[in-house]
């Protein structure tokens, strides 16, 4: 594997900060996408050097859903992957693979996801390999530097790639508040091992630490973000779509995610995953340390980009000492999954994908239910439900906030 052109921390500026780029692209017209991706790469000499040194490159899009096509904007749009792949082949002579492990555990789900998302077609059109993570031989990477995720299941042949490009989608996330380039790399963990990580790290802060462990253990990665159409509110699969008009890129995925967090209305260091990556020297998250070539985050930020309903509850818990939260009020603050029986079609995706086995089918009523005592609020069920039948039951802080807002409006 070639030596990194910049350090793993992404600090590519003389003063120790990070350089990223942002381009405006308001439609998925292929020529417009190609121009926007080219603009982002052309603005970043460090990213160009990384691409020039890489022979084999894995493009890792966010292919969460095995049910929905590009029009749903749940997955990374295939046009963005195609534009990037064409540029890497034509301008840098790279050999490309496109791959992921999707969010569902159903038989053949990832193969179906790669086909329905348009990734399989793009691979055929540009001469790339389809890399189904679930079908690769596996090995367990023992990561001594990890805090939580110490034994990491990965494809045994992942090291044949010189570089991973996380081609992520701009979305909110019920558990991690946002999903970006760093979170997207969880798709390199095959099959059920992704779900089992929620049992190992059930709390949002613990899960962020485990994702940071994974990021630190993986080979070098860079980031390209599909933010042409983003998702707010109940992301990553059932949120409200918003036209953001953004394509972003950078050699430091943490810095790119920090920029995207600002676009979505978050203070980057209040996103646990970004804060932990910065603390461990894995990237630059502080906005004042990031130089943007192109328009600033505020220029892309939609006025109505809602944050996930789980966000307020966790911030409220953060104001209380950790020991007190754990001992007395964790149940008071925790949101939980709830199945809307009027919408549910009994497909069973929620039960198959629940790591804590909290979802069960009641034979008498012929309906699915959530056992709150077992629910760890990971929202894997909400991610994979193709009918948007899994709701986030509001926590007490959220209910109080909404009640106050209602009083003020009156």
C-alpha cells in the first residue's frame, strides 16, 4: 500500500488544519455531477496526490436499503458514484471496485441492494468490480488500540485496496445524529456483525466510540459526499427529503463530516463520533481549523432541515452526571421504537434485524410489537422497515419541549 500523502489525521495545511472542498450541484444530471465532483477534486492537491498514488480503489457508497431505488434518496445516488469512478479511471488510472454491506440481514439483501440502488449497473458501465462485502472471505482484526470494538470482523481481502473512498449520503441518523463519511464505513463490517455491534455498544456515546475504533483500524480513506438531496428528521431511511445542492470532498473524512454537520444544523463537536475522532487525533472536527474551498456551510444549509427526534433527549441527559443518568433517569430520557400497527404490513424485517431480540410477533393478534425492557434504542428496525412503520416514541424531554412550543404558539 502506498505511503499516505497526508497524515491519517488529515492535517494537510501548514498550520495543522484540514482543507476540504464544496461545490454546488442542484440536480442529478450526470454532466452536472461530473463537473461538481471534478471541481471538488481539482481544488484539493492533497486529495489528488492520494488518488495518484492509489492503483486499486474501493468506492464505498451508503447502500442502506435493499428495497428502495435512487428516487428514494436513502442510498448514495449512483450518479455520484459514476462521476467519481469515471474521473478516477480517466484522470488517475485507478482500478475501481464498488461495494458495501447493506442494512438488512435478509438472505441476499446486499446483492439486491447493490442492484436496486443502481450500483451494479454503474459498475458495469464504467468497468468496475462489484464488491459485495457479505460474500467476501472474512477475518477478525484484533485492534489493540480500540476502546470497545477490539475484535473487528472485516473482509479478508480488504487489504488489496490501496484506498477506500467513503461516498456517503448527507443524512441525519436516529442514533448517531448524522451519518457521513466516517459512519458510512460501518458497511465494511459484514452481515450480522454490524447489528451485534449495537449489543457491544448500546448507548449513543458508546456506539460513537466503537465507530471511532473501527475508523482507526481501517486502511486509509477519503471522503466524497452526496448532498444534492439530503435527509433530515427521522434519518437515515424515513426522514424528510431536502434539496441541499451540495457535493463535498476531502482527504480528511472527519473534516468533511464536520462541514456536513454544520450544513445540517449541528455543532460538530456535539456530534459524539466527530468529537471522539478529534480527541484521538483521527481528524479535524473544529470548524475554525477547517479551510473550505468553495461556499461555506451556511450557504448550503436549508432553513427547514430538522434534526432527529432523539437529539434533544440525549442533550438533556448530557447535562446530568453520567452516574446519575445510569442509576436513576436513563429510562426517563431514552426514546424507544414503537410499531405503528396501522402501517405495518407484517413483513418481518424489523424482527430479523433487531440485535437485542426486542421485537416479537404476537400470534394471537398477528402483529409485531416491541418489548421495551429489551429495546436498546439502536433503531436498526427503523432503518430497514420498507413501509416506515417503526416510530420513535418521544422521550419525556421531547414531550415537554413540544408542549412548551405549543403553549408559546397559542
